[in-house]
C-alpha cells in the first residue's frame, strides 16, 4: 500500500478555526488501487512534520488562498486576495523537508506557486492587472461559471506528458495568480495559449510535479484522474 499525504488548510467558521480539505482529493486517491489518503493538519511543529513526511510515500499540496507576496520581496497590490502567512510558512517547510527526504510531490494550483517561490521564483500577484490580453483564468466577474482552456504540454519527457500521453489538454481554471519568474531547478512543461505557465517539474528530483489546474474535479474532464494514477503508480 502507498500512503499519500494531503495537506489540509485552516478556515475560521462560526468563530472556530477548522481544518478543511476538498473531499475530492481524498476520494480520488482512495479510488486508486493500493493508495490510502492521509490527512495532514496545519501543525507548525518540526518533529510532528518530520514524522508525517516519513510516514507517507508521497505528498499532495492543494489550492486555496493567495500566497503572501512578502515571500518574494514584494508589497501587496490592491488586487491581492486573502493570504494566510502561517499556512505559507508551514507548507514551505513541508516542501523543504519533503524535497530533502526525496519524497514525491504533486503540487496543485497554489501548491505549484508555493513550490516556485520556495525555489526562488516570483508570482504575478494578479494576472489581470499585470498581463495584457490574458484569458479568464478565474470567475473574476462573479458570474458563477467555470472557465476552461487548452494547455500545450511542451516537454514529451515530462511526467505530465507521460501521464496523459498527449501534447495538449483541456483544463479547468480557478486562479488569478501565476508564475512570473521561474524558480531554480524547475522547468516549464506546459503553458496556456496566452502564455501563462500551467505546469512545472523539478529538474533534479525524480517526482516533483506542479500543475496550475485542478485535477481533483474529474467531472470537469474525465481524463483528470490520470495525473493521480500516474503520480501514485510511479512513486
């Protein structure tokens, strides 16, 4: 059996701080033969974190709030959304420890952005104000719709290409931030047609993948499960 750690986030609801997780992540992992999802709370304790990372075979970092721009030495722009500096600190520490321990990582949306920052890269705090003629990558006008677009998978040696066996893919889109300067030891493996970086991989570690879209919603594209299947099978 392979134990897959999925890092929760914290949310204040009804004056109580709660650990939360999109159930789609645990469901899709549990539906893969030989895989068991393990929920990891946001605990800022090095000893507990080490025990958790040692216990699992791979780690999934999920989406959520914006990443704090102070991590890449910028002040907050007015278009910045809610940030969670403690979550940033905990998850960067998870990345640091996991990479040091050679643990496979699948970093989704915010997770990919955080991976890039950990590696010395930067973000567009808001693609709509920073980039001309960019697609709708999120429901910025509050229409309560989901936007989709194609991505070009540029590297046929990449894990992403091997997972989908295709050089393009229709993806969902829920982000207004994106990678600006690429971090060290990372390579771009996919872009959208408007130039946004949609996937990166580590050039040295065997299995560190970052994707901007959300494959935990297979109802948006029935092929999405393949990225989880590939990740778990190749751990």
